[in-house]
C-alpha cells in the first residue's frame, strides 16, 4: 500500500458554491495527487453511522445526505452507491453530474469490482485510511491487485481541501457520567469481562474505536454527534501481565471534554483493580505503537480504520470483532428496566401527538399553541379543503414538543421521518420546512421517530390516515398485511442460537403471500441511552452479517416491516422488542427457546385494520396489545387524550375473520 502524506497545515482552498464546481475542484486535487479515483465513504474515524458535521464529506461532495452510502470519483465519472432505503432520496438530492448505483441488488456491481473493471491498468485508487475500515480496505486491496491496480492511502483528505475554511470545526462538548445504577454494571465489571475475552482470544490489548462502545465501557455519555449521546474518543484496555497487577483502561479524550469530576466518577466505578488513565485524542496512534514495541498482541476490530491496522504487524495483530459489541448488545436487567421506562414516557408523548392530530384534523382546528379552537383556526374562505393543516415539518415539531414534556428527555434519537402521501415511500424521508407537503386526508401519514432519555433510547413508527373511513381498500389491505407481518415477528418462538437473518423471512411471509415486500431490514439493535442503531445483531435478509450472531436474551431489536408504493404512499409499523426466554412445553436437545417482549406500547390506528383479513389469532393479538397499552397509559393521560386512548384501544369486532 502506497502512502501519500502531506503537511496537515497546508493552506486550504476556498469552498465551492455548488456541486459541479466542488467536483471539478476535487478532480483537480486528484490530478495533483496522481490518483485516478478517490473513494468518499459516509464514515468518520470511528466508522460511525451518524457523524459530526465536520465529517460529512460525502454529503458535501455529492449532495446526498442519507446516513449510508459510498461515493466514487474518477476523472470521467461520479457515482454514489446506496441501498434501497435511500434510492428515492438520492435521486432527489444528488448534484448534477452524479449517477446513483442501487446497491444490494443482485445485478449491482460492488464498488471494488467496478473500480477493478473500469480503471485502466496500473491505476491508483485513493482512500483516507482514517475513515476507511480495515475490512473495506482489504476488499479493495484484493480486487485492485487482481486487476493490476493499486490502493493509495492519503493522510490528508482532498475533500477537505475543496471544503476549505467552510468546513465546520470538530465538536467540543463535554462528556458526562452515567450512574452505575442506570448502567447496571460498574466499569470494573466491564473491564473484567473484556479481560476474559482477551484471554480467550489470546490477546493482550484491545483497541476500542466505536464511540458507543467507549461510552458503554466508561459509563459516560456525550453530545458530539446529533442524536447519538457519544463523545469522540478512543480507548485501550490491557489485561494485567501478572496475577495481582492492575488492568489498564486508557481513555483517549481531549482534556476539555473530561473534567476532573467526570474522571473521578469513572475511576470510582473502576475501583482498585483498574488503572484508568486519560490521554489526548490524538495520542492513540503513539499508544498503539508503544504496545507493539512492547511485544504485546493487539486485538483490533475489523471495523476499525485501516490507519490503525497499519500500525500493527501481522504477527502481533488479531483482527476480529470487538468483544464489547456483543457485551453491550446483551442488556442487563437495569438497562432493560430503563428501556422499558423510556418507552413508557415516549408512548405518552406519541399518544398525545396522535390524539392531537385526530382531534385537530391534522392541526387545521388548532391555534398557534396547538389548542383546538372554536372556529377551526379561522380558516379562510379561499382556502381549499385541508390547506390549513400543518405541514410535515410542523407536525414533527409538535411531536417534539410533547416529548419535551417528558421526564429526563434529552433529545431525538434520530431525525424524525414525518411523511405524507408519496413522501412516505421515501424510506428515510426528511421534510424541509417551508417546502414540504401539508398533511391531507387523501393518503397515509407515516411518522417514524424516537427519543433519547436518560434511561433509554426509543424508536417507533406509526402510519395513520386522518380520515380512515375514506382510505381506499388497497391502502387498508396493504396496511393490514404490514400489521400481519409485524404480528408474525412479534409472536415468533425460536431456539437459542437462531439469527435475525433467519427470522427476517418469517416477518415478510404475510407480505410475500400477496406479492408485497420492502427494501430494508425488518429489525436493528437499539442502544440503552446510546445509538438508536446498534449491532452486531439485526434482522435483515440483505445483510448477511446478521447471520453471524445468534439472538440471546437481553438483546433489543426493532420490528418494522413495511410496504412502499413509489409516488403513492408508504407504510411502516415499528415497535422495539427485547429478547426473552419463553417457557415452552418441550426443550428439544436441551435448548432454551426464546421470543420477544414488546417494549413499545402505542396503539395502532384500529380503524385502518381490515378485520376480514385477520385470523382469529391475529385479531386477539391486536386486542391484547391494545389492552396492555390502555393499562399502562391510562393512568398517565387525561381529558381528550384519555378519550382518544379509550377509543383506539377498544376491542375490534370480528368480520368474517379468516382461519
């Protein structure tokens, strides 16, 4: 691998004002660097899904703002690979001169294969080694070498030269402590678990780069990335060299982010068996070099950036999954209790919002404070029906206002997807204030949102119709099929060791029977007051990695089947669940059997249910779910909100229910 290094303090170039000129400037910089192609992933140095604004290089150069995608720039082409969640969004956002490559389809050629086939012999492909994972770099190396081309690592990202002085500064918000009571485990106990994993793997040192893993390890949280309570940092854990010695846990975080009181709390939680040290963020590379020089074996996660991997010789390196990922994914009882409480508070907020939508006719009958008025917000005689309803962005703001009323609310867990009509078919749609659609009564309204609370993280989707009686048969049938898929996933029982990859088809089956499907996974892990998307587990047929990790008790998963008609409407129904042991009549081969407990308790719009399509078992599930919603939410609601809850949790009447 060739390394091109330049002085970091080289004068920057001014930012371009539009997409084509940015692309031209980048190509000029590529010529100076003697590279034929440059890859711009979505990642920051920690391979985060969501990144600080200073790392949004792919969005800056391509225009595409989705959280997942890879840009490839040559002198003749500019291409963006992204998956089915973002096809419509990318088509709308990409700058002129860019081509969308629809990733994860059978006919799609991956990035590395496209580069190998389309560049001339001897061509150089550039990457920034700090934002490229070792697993991605390895794929590139293999494909390019086989085609007679080479991979070049560039330590100063050329996109930054184009961005210039307009590039935002790195975040500097201070971190804060999470109590051991909420975390359910001390730092000392977590380090002990990591020591055991290192001993089992035959390694001496673990380098931790994932930001949520570092937050989990030290029982800290932060606010460096929007929606994610994490702090930019690295960590290194070294197991004791001899009996009676202390383990080392070094936190590479800038001093301004870790005040003395915070460090004291971390050290108290670590106890006397762990030596907790702090070093500056940039010191991590020298620390890794020191571990290598001392002859220690270093475990580096495959998802870690290739820049750190290149510091460790193969003979001293173990490249495999971080043991923290699985430890963090299996929530302890305190974390599950916190998640349950967070979802209860969130259910109160979302129920108030849905009740507000119903009684104000989508905001048409509300004043500026959201209250129902006697004259329907004084609709003008010239207004067409429905024009006084709120738009998608304002609806999201109203929902946020209800969340802010809840105890210990920190902020959204992701940007609210508030989508009416055809916008609902854009899976990760973002409404723009001033130009987005108003809510109406001719189509469906999809709202996918979540909150960060001091005790847990939520993510919930409901799809409603402001005039459900006017919904077409096709809409109601599709909505009901999605509900059936949701029920199938919620009620499945499976032996321990089964993966989410294997369960995904069970959720899709009620849709497949009618020729329907969706272009995203059925479920993702959810952090405990951490990232709303968490691995290593998941439930997806398109992500083979979800077949590598069996589901175990304590894991949280979303259950979010959907159906989307481009140009018409979108449907998604999402709850968060936790894996639990199920008491079965038998235990074949002595295995435990598992199932799900739903943490989300928000009523579905029962008036959209086509009861004739439900089996008796499915109808009973809906009634039981709504009875539970009423039981936990009724004591926390009053007045018109309670009346809405009573109406929406009433049993549904069987109508020629199928068997």
